[in-house]
C-alpha cells in the first residue's frame, strides 16, 4: 500500500522535513501539529519505524502527545536531586559568583512541596485556611499539619524525645513515582529485604507513604532478583513453643547455635591466589530471635571457642546454649558432615568442657528431630537470603566477608518485632 495515498500530509513531511533520523517540523497551531505528528507516527510505526523523544517549545503540544518531561523519566530519586542541584548551583554561580552548600536540601524540599501541591491540593488549602479536613479524607487519621509548606503526619507522640523528623514524617502520595523510587532504593540498600524491613527503613528515613504496604508488596514482587529465589515452603502444623522461647529474659540469655555449610573464601585479593573454606557460626536468641554471626576458618574446637568468646564479649554470657545432634543428616552412614563430627565431639572434648564450666554455660542437645531446631534453621535461611542476593557466586576475602556478615546482622536485627500498624485497612 502506498503511504502517500493513505497519509499525504505525513508523506510530504517525510520527504521534506526529515534529516537522517531526525525530524524538524513547524506548524501554525498546536492542533495542526498534533494531528500531523500522530498520523506520521502511525504511518512509520506500521512500517517498523518508531518516533521517540518529542521536543517542542509548547507544553500544550507535549501534553497532547502524552510526552512526560517530569522526573518520571528517571529511575533513581537521588539522581533527580543531584541534577537539579547542579542546575541551581550553576545559576547561583552565574548570579553571585559563590557556591551554596545546601543546594541539594533546598531542591529536595522544593521537590517535596511541588509533589504535595499536585497530589494534595485540597488538603493543603484546608490546612492553610484553618479548615478541618473532610471526615472521608484518607489522611485525616494521621492528623496532618503544615511545616513550612510541607505536609507532615501529626500522630500522638509530640511529647517524646525523638527527633522532629522521626515524630512527624513527611507525607508522600503512593501514586507518585518518587514514592516507588524511595522504596526501590531502600530495597536495594537493604540487600533485597522483605516488606516489613522496608517499611521500617522508610519510617527511619522520615517518610510516611500513603499506601506504602501495597506499593512495597508490588515492588518486592516485581523484583527480578527476589523472584529467582522465591518459593513457597510447606506449611507444617507446629506444636507449643518451649519455655526458653516464651519466658521473659535478656537477649541471648537462652540461645541456639548452628553452623552453615562451607563457604569459599579468597586468601588474598591478588590474582592467582587460591581459596579456602570458611564457616559461619550463628547464635540466635530464643526469646527475641536476635542474631549474632561469626566467621570462622574451620570446625576445630579452638575456632569454635574463639567464636564463642567473641560472642560473649560483645553480647552477654548465655545461661543455656541449645544445639542439634545433627543425626538428621541424610546419608549419615556414608558421609558424615564436618559439622556433625564437630558437634558430636563436644561432650568428649576437654577444652570445650573446661570453657563451658568456667563460664557457667549449660549446653543442651535437642532431640533427634529437625523441627526442634527450627529457630536457628530459620536464622540460617535468613542469612543465606541476603548472602545469595548480594554476592551470588562471588568469592570474597575473609575481611570482606566479615564486613558483609556485620551488615546482614544489622539488617536482620533491625527487623520490627510486629507488623508496623497504620491507618490503612
């Protein structure tokens, strides 16, 4: 089919106004140029050529063509602030010849005000004029107020000693792109953490995003890295918790101990250096599920005692330590794991016995059933969750891996004990 017969105007534009792969066009009014652009785009699209990135000195034309020129084109919130700060710094230098150190903060607040003005115009108008919000307003339960043009959540903790930003976080609309950017950055910064950890991290950043639970769940479910490792475990009918799990006590007073499988560690950063095996010793508080991670070089009694000393020096001397017998390993008759062999020799090892007696630590072995040690197995699973998503198959040095374990330990111990509540249903 001849394109000149179907779209004569578009065919004329292609012959006269195309320069290599760029189009330069001028019309008398926005309606005329909009119709020509649409016909031209459709004509070229049918033949496998797509026009992109329209530019015009008329915002009306761009609006008619559905071209976004705002921050939705960017993927990272920090990048927007940085670009705007550079632009403002250039303008100030041209006018005053000096630099202002707070460009980023100023642009950040200006961006927040612009977003709030576009998404909460009625709320801002009511608060500025001293009127009360409608009873059906979705942010009424947050008791919002204005702080220098910024909408903040009021709440009921005004008299607490927390910082002002923590007591009154900034309200952000969940439908805006910047809210998704903040959650996406928090998801990556926390090593692909789950929904509850992300919500707690966002509150620490002094944000209250309307519809944060729904948006966080959507971002986590769309994460390609998380989807690769996602799987539904079989749900078991669990029995009552033991007394050590429910009695009131300090963190790590009653704790469980377990070792992960072997991990390849590089001996040095230089090329050609071989790798060696290392293990992660995991200590988990039975009452609080707090975790303490130690990287050990082998499964000898000396390495275990050193890891236990580091744990007790930085935390607390536990009254009881629980550990499995490791008899549930499949194929134990043919191949006994190093962890199995090490744990089975604890009772007969004089070094460990002397250390436990002098430190008044009682060692308990659980029955030969895997579900009795579910709490430290769950801790091991949480540690591997972040390990696999952060380094995958990469080999780190002993120092680098120890640093990564400290980061993972901090992330896991900062998880909220319960689901953070809110006005949403």
